[in-house]
């Protein structure tokens, strides 16, 4: 299955790309599985998307937890949390 992955703000800069199409072997992976596939690429992916890093994720423009199920054709956006005043 294929999903569109979008990287925003500092992640776009650190990873050197703004978006890509990612092929996944599983028919119903979770967002945690997507993180694992990307981290397997090594640096800078493993650092920027690593445990404890401040990264939010949205599936089809809705912020979700890492146990959310990903479906073919979904758009996954990775972005840093935003604060305001």
C-alpha cells in the first residue's frame, strides 16, 4: 500500500525533503509502524523521528496518536508542536 508523507517546518529542513510516497508492506499498519520504517533509514531520520523527540502527526489533517491505523492513500504529516502566546 502507498501513503503520502509530508514533512513540515524543521523536519523538512532536517530531512531534506518536503514530501514523498511511501510504500508499506502491511495492509493495516499503525502510525507506529510508519515511524519504525522511517527510523530504519538511519540518520537523520532515526534522530528527528526518534523516541522522545517533539513530533506531532496528523492523518488526513487530523492529529492522531501513534496507535492510529493507516490506510492506503492516507496523507501523513509530521510536524513539530507549535506554541503561541
